[in-house]
């Protein structure tokens, strides 16, 4: 029998010396020389492996808790389970830790009387962060788990399409979420995460109280996670068009340090992801990066405990040099390069793999509009092609897990396809500058023309025809949240009051346009078998670019070109050039005719086709075609879990030893980091307390 | 030494594809030759020669393995300057190697050399022109083969077909383009208000490569002399700072605001819908009646940042 490797070790052991790690690496190689036998065993077992007793599997590694994914759920679950004494191994398909969290804005909406609400309610600064006065009135920070739960399940809060936003949050899940939100905030703070003053509530975080604060780090000479500081080098310099490996995200527009009551600080998802990762490594959590979980191993096909995973080596390489990309920190990494390994979980497996928006067949389960190949999952360039591929969800389904809340995506603004005003790039969400490895794949930051910029451009489909009033192209459904009255909700909001959901109120909120539906409609170029509608192009001329001062140069567009931005002397040439886009299968056949008609209508002062209020002739060479990517950012349906984050089967029974949370799970329309942090905390807590298998 | 026995495999098969089938005179085209032997021989390294009417060799290459697995090669030829159908031959040269002989095989193919197309464009025209006033605009031509067109003649004809202006293309290309040659054109507006369609045309040319004629219609909107001046002041509603570069529309009159956020528009008296729009602002819209010189202040609200839910 192959020798099992126990990665459980305490902090002191980890810090002893690097030589010991080198020795272990040698042992590992020795192990895998004989690993061919393990591979054979794996092949035999991999079909219905899991249909067999586990005695046939030769485990290559084992730990108490195996966590699949190192994003928001994974990091929080890992640290929590480690705190409770479990050995923890995190499997991550990307070359670095952090998932979508490290690319996020870091706005963390918790509540229930959490420590930051209390800090700001009293107006103190107990950590000595140099905060200015609280931004929210004290009475709007008074909160408790009961109020939070009531907010999270208030039937009367509707979105712009009249769908109850909170009513269909699973009650058991959100009761547990509300109860654990204050503890999670403290837990994050105990692991080096600092928060600015509370400045609102994130979408899906409730209507009656302010609950969201940005995680932040202070700019200083050097990066010191314990001190909460980040160096200019690690922070990057958005004004200097440079991001960094440490903080591979864009500055969130419209937010300033001053507006957060935290002068001198910078914010973003890195301010959670890096401190939590640092803490995890410090506490002895081990990371096996470049490895994708392909299958869960259960004692029997649809019964018994989940006892491990099968995972495949998935390195990402530099597109020019071919060198393997490496994580920002390496301590605690297990550099395992065998094609396939089996990893045993003595206590539990936590599925923290994120959503399914990167997989066309899977995302179609929750939204038929997502059949279009050209709909891009924003950060896929950043986190890799296998990110958000639904693999955690499908692996759960294969061993009998049930799904929940698949309709939530359809109604959710961030889960629905939207047309971006960030043009000329496939990555309209990450929007990174050079300096981060992610930019090697994103290739361009894109340039944002804003909603108003569409006055100066037309949007055409894959055959060069307009399809909607461009000026309303970005009107999406609203996000009902605190403070009431924002996004059209009722200013005189009273919890559980029918007037919040009256037809008049819904009508007042409804500003959603059908531009995406029109863009995705079958057109003349749609062909069997998928009848794809193709990409959307913003077409404009040199005069529009000059009026708007649009930054049409590297790194806002790719150099060398990547097919998402084109320039030509004539419209006829432009119509052919767009073929460089990966989803553009034909020239823009009608482009010249479309522009001629548009110019004619501009001369007449009336858009007889789509009622766009102001038209500008498109006539001054050169002419431009910039991809207006239809993107989907988030995923809201997934594995059905209970309040302990245990995955349930189709009979409603717990699948022993299997946990999930965040975007891999379903049961609510709550958005973002607030949801995922608490799920991670709950899953880590309960997984660590499972009996040894 | 005894001579080696030679077996003859007879004629190889040969197919030829030409892209594009119609090509600008003097421009490049690609000829893809694919060959096979009925006995399945490896033809790699065998020679292909492209020959004209008098058997002159225009290009040659060796067969290799193409992406589709066939033996073949892609050759680049330049079409003649003379317009019309061109018939050439692809010759698989006779080869003898390792006791196997392949006879020569010639396959005829053709393409059509066409005159270069002229893509004509007009821009920079005022949105309205007071009756009888002189105005200017730009007209440009892009040759489909990217030829230098400096000095080429343009003629502008009015709605009745009468020539109202003429120009020659400059030596320089229009900024930002690779080969769009342009001219500044001046003309006088008709004496009566109305919407007119004029034409800019360029004649065919046989100098060098054949160039086809080209033309483009463009709209000329002529209005009565203005009666009053409308002063529009565009301000940020929150900060009360002027908005430079805001677009002002009192259809058909247009203007951009200056650094003080001010645009002055001379209009005929009447009722107008005033649109004031700026980048990153929600547009301002209201009806104004112009019966005298008037000032309109437009306070624009900033549009919300695009919500990409990464907050």
C-alpha cells in the first residue's frame, strides 16, 4: 500500500527549516515514481470508482479537511477549520490564491450588530486606524441578528421587474447567515483584515441598516500584513496605468479614501484576500495550486461519506515565455506536478469552487440566455479558463447532491447578462492594467465610454445591424438595498409593508431595458447548431473619439491586437476587419447601409428605428469597431446546503462529509463577499468538528 | 553499372484554388496548388511552377504537407495591371526519384483582374448652412488597393447635377488613416432653404493600374438666416462647475460648450427641444420657445458609475 502523506503539522513545524521541505519534495518524487501504479488504480476506479468501496483507491495525500478553491469561501473556511485544530489542504486550479475575491472591490456587507457597526455607531477608532468620523447616523447602525434575518427575508422588497428580492432567500440558510455574520466580521479582523467606515449596504444585504465596509490597507513604505500596510509597489499605481500581482484589481471608480473616512488607506479585495491568505499560511494551511478537482470520492455512488477527491494538474503558463506562472507567496505550497492525484479527507470536503458562469451547458440550467458563446464571464482571463466552470457543482451532482435557487440568477442584475460600456476588451470586469499576471490574458483594460458615451456610437450585431436605442443599453434592474430610495425603492420604506411592492412602486423602479435581449436575438447570421447571435460592436468615428477624449491606446486596447478592437480607413474595410474577434464568424454585412441610414436620420433629427434622442453622424475617418462585451459576473444557483453549510441530496438528506457555500451553493439572492465570508466561516466551523472517517 | 529500373506512375492529380477570384489589378493573390499520386507517393519536395501564356515562369515552389494533410503549396502572385480574365497554368514538373517517375502535369486556372474601387467619403460638413453662405467640408477617397491618390480630381455636383466645386486630393493622407487621401472643398449653399443631396465624384483613371470611378451622395441642409441667439450654459448640477464640451442640440442646430460651459447658437425663431448632453452626465432635455435672444441654463446630473458588481 502506498505511503500516505499527512500534511497536518503545526506552525512551529512549518517554520523549522526549508531543508525539511526539500526532503519532503524528494520523497514526493520518489512516491510518484511508484505512482504509476496509483494511476492504474485511479483509471480503474474513476468511472464508478466511487461505486466501489474505497479500498481500491491509493491515496496520494490526506488531510482532515480538503477545501476546493481558494476564493472567498475557501480562504475563510480554511483559516476557521485550522483554528479549530484541523489539518487543512486547499486545492486551487489557478496558479495563485484568491479566486474572484482578490479581484473584487472588497466591500463586505455583514451586520447583525457586527463589531464594525458597533465601532461606527459609537464613533470610535479602537484599532487606531486614523479614521475620521462615522459616515452613517448611529441609529442606522443599530442592528442585531433578528433584524438582519428579517431584512434578509422581507417579502415586500421587490426589484425593478417586480420579483421579490429577499422573500426567496432560504430561511434556514439566512437565519444561520444572520447569526454568524457578527462572528465572521470579528473573525476577519482577527486575521489582519481592516475595515473603513461603513458607507452603505451591498446589494442583497437588507434595506433598513447600513452594513457594508470596505476592506483596506494603508499605503506605507513596505507591505506588512500584520501592520495592515501595503507598499506602493504592491499596491500598483492605477494613475500610472500599472497594477500589481499583489493587488490585481482596478480602483473602484467614484470611491475615495476620504469618502470612506480613511485618508491614506487603499481598498479592494486584496485587502481581504492577502491578509486571509497570509494568516492561513502562517497557521499552517497548505495549498496545492495548479490543480483542478475533477471528481468527489464518496464511499458508495449515492450513499456514505465523502472521503476525498481526484484532482488534475492544471498549470497556467506565460503566453510568451511558456514559463509556469507562480503564486505571489509560496510558503505552504505543495508543488505537486503529477497529472492526477487522489486526496483523502479524514473529516470533510468543502466545495468552494465558485459558480458555473464559465460553463455554457451548466449556466444554461439557470438562465437560457446564457447559451450564447460570446457571453463572457468577466474575470475568466484573470483566474483562468477553468474558473467558475461549475465543476464543484457538477461533481456534487454526480454523487447525488441536489440543486437550489436556480432561478435567482435570472432575476439578479449581476447574474444576468449585461452589455458593458467598457469597450475593446474581453475583460470588462477585472479591468486590469499591466503589472499583474492576469493582464497577460486580459490583454487590454478597455476604455469606458459610460452610458452617455453611447450617444456618440451605435451598437450593431454580428451582421452590422442596430438592434436597440443605444442610449438605454446599460439600464439594468435595480438592486434593492439600504438606504431605501436608492435605485428607485420606496423612500418611506417600512419593513414587510405591502406598499413597498405596490404596482405603482414597481413601475417607478422599472428602468430595465431589453437591450441585451435584443442583442442576443437570432439574427441573419445565426446558424445551426447553436444559432449564435455573435458579439456586439460599438461603431464610432474619429470625431466621436475626440469629443469623448476616449483613451484608444495600449493598455486600454491590446497591442498586438487581440480582435476586440479595430480601426479602418473606411466602413467597408472595418466590416471585414472584425473577423479577428473569436466569436465573429462573418463580416458586418450591413454595416455600411446601417451607418448610411443612421446618418440620414441624424440629418433629419429623428431616430425612426429606435427613438434614440440625439444622433451624431458617423462620418469622420478613421472608423472604429470596439467589442461591447456581454458579460455575466455572478452565479446564484448551486448546491443545496443547510444552515450548517452541509450539502443535501435529492431526498433532503445530508451528504456526510460534504460542505459548500458561496457561488457553488444555491438558496438565496444575496450578493458578494458578505455571503461568501460567512458561508466559509460556517463550513470551516462544522467541517473541523466532523468525526474522523 | 546497370541502369536502375524505372516505373512510371503516370499523371499526378492537381487542383488549384485562387483567392480572391477577382483581384485588384496589380494586387497580390494567393494560388494554392494541391497534388496527389494515384499510387500514394510522398510528393514532398517536388516542384510546382506557375506559368503564363508564353510559358514564362511567374513563380515556383516545392510541395509540402498542408494543414489539411494534402501535398501542396501556396504561392503569392501579383495580378497584372491589365484588367480582365487571366489564364495561367500550374505545372507539376516531371520528377524521377528512387526508381519512380512522375510525368509532368499542367492544370489551367484563371482569375479576373479588376479596376481598383474608389471608396468616397464626405465629412466635416456643418449641420446647417444659412442660405447662400459659403461653407467647407472634406472629401476623401480610399483606393481598394491602398494606392497613392494625391492629385486625383474630385467634382462636386449639386441636386440638379450642376458642378458647384472641384478639388484635387492632397499629398498627405488624412490623420489616423493608412491611405485615405482627402481634399478641403469649398462651396456655396443654395439660395433657398431645404434639404438637398449633392454628389462628390471621381472619374475613372487608367494611369498605372486601372481605377474605377467612384461617387458618394451627401446631405446639405440649408436654413433661413437666423433670427435670434440662444446662449446655453451647461453646469454640473452637484458641483455647479461649468461643463466643457457638452453637446447642445436645438435641432437642426448643434454646438459644443466652451471652457465656461457656454455655447451660443443662432437659430430661427420657433419652438425647440433643447438637449444638452455631456460625457458621464445624464442629458438635460426641455422645450424652449425662442422669440428673442435667450439664455438657458442646463444643470446636468452625473450619471452613476457603471455597476459591475465588484464593489
